[in-house]
């Protein structure tokens, strides 16, 4: 669902007054997210953002629950799957650590996604009333909700800005989401973007509590078209894929980097998103992936509109934005906007170090 610029500003200002936090600001526009930044040592060790204790199931104890919205989504999106998710229990700072628990996807839709839907509808109607959010904060004060996931199912997302060297310039990949997604359909997003979730039955292998592992799987699914597997027999079933082996080799040899750029808290949904940059320095990756007879060809998943992929140069903001419609942020989820600019800034720093 898109909003015009005045409504976006009203919505953002309303949330910033409520949560009293620093937003992401780019080109003079405030965005309804706040960022918890990693320490310098954590930037290059993305799994250091996670608490060492693996998540356990959380209580299904919610302050509000929008059954109507959930039923609407179930009826309009028949492919929805109520899988397990890793959800926010607590964010700690200095050093930055995210402690998780296990929840369900439908609970996230009926609690956190419903917060955003309610506020957008209110702003479009010329009001700034959000009864469900207000009811939630009677249980958890606004400032506490930025660091704690109680009384809602704050499923953790992971957003990755993928940037590659084409031999002449570095380019970032964005694409529009398809109607197969539960929300944010037809909006531009970073690639890959994912729910942080266990795939093994009953979270039987604790090694899935790993950001790097999750990103690798989603790169295979969203950039190389690997079919999604639910409840696979092996937690690492995709590690033998040639695109996976190739990327891991590049990372080991310093020809690619995986950097943590922050933990974003989307104020619209009160959901956290681990923000990352996948930066591929070796132009051979691009040549191999986009070769006419590639053994690992670029192929998007069903959640992405395949003809919407944009690979834009990141040398300057102006060069990047020239490849998109005006006011790109109005056609992106708020957390994706933050992941985009955090990733571009980090990529420029890393590229400068290489030159």
C-alpha cells in the first residue's frame, strides 16, 4: 500500500513523537525506522549480533490480535504458510545483541503487520488514531517496545543489499515484490530479503540460529532460483549448490564481504530487521552469473517480479536514484529503505579501502 509524501511525513512524525528515537534521514526525508548500530568489530562478524543462547518457544500472549486482518490475508493470499519464525525477545546494546524466541508467522501478521495496516488506513482517512497500537502500549510502554518484544510476535527479518562489481562500476540489486507476498506487494525491496526462521522440524538443529546461514540460503533462493524447502532433512542442504560453494570461496578469499550494518526497528510494525551488505568485489562473479550458458544463472524466486530487477550504480546517490521512479522511498518498505542506504554507505567505505 503506497502513501503520498504528506501522509508519509505525517505518519513518520507521529511515530517519532511516540517513540522518541532517532530516525534514518536521507535527502532531507525522515523515515519511520530507528537503527541500533554494531560496534566496529561486529561489522565483519554478522553472527556476533545474535545472543549465544538459541531461541526457545515464546508464550502466545498478545496485547492485541487482529483476527479480521489475518483472515483477509488468508483469503486473499492462499499460499500463506504459518511457519515458525525467530522473534524478538530483547535487544541489548554495547555490544549489540539480539536475543530471540520462537513464534508463528500468522501471529506476526495479526499483531505487528496489523499495526502498520491500522496506521496507514488512519492517515489515509485524515486521522491519527491507532486504537490497537494504543491498547498495546497500555501493556508495554513505547520506549520499552523498541528493545523488548513482549505481548506481540515481533518476527525478525533480514534485509541484504547485494552489491557487485561489473568490471566498470559497482551496482546494487533491487526488485519489486510480487503478489505472492503477504504484504509489501509490488514494492521495491533489497535482494535478498527474508524472514529469519528455522527450517528444520521443531528447530532441531541449533546451527540455524545464524544470520550468515540464513543469508546464504536466501541468496540461493532469491538470486539463483533454488526452490524453497520446508522441513528439509538436512539443515545445510543448500551448501552443496555450486553458487553457494562459489560465494563461500569468494568470502573466504576476501573477494566478497558480508557486513552487518545494523539492527533496524521498523516503527510502523515494531519489528526488528537485521541489516546486511553482501559486497562482491570480484567481477568474475558477475561474468559467471550472467553468462549466456551459465551453470549458476541469475533467477529470481516467485516472491519477486522477475522483470522488475534493477541493477543501479552506487557511485553517487544521484546515479543510483536516476534508475528509479521519483520518491523511491514511497514504493519501498521503511526497513528496506534503511537497509538500502546503510548498505550503500558501507559499500562505498569498503570499496574506498580496496582502491
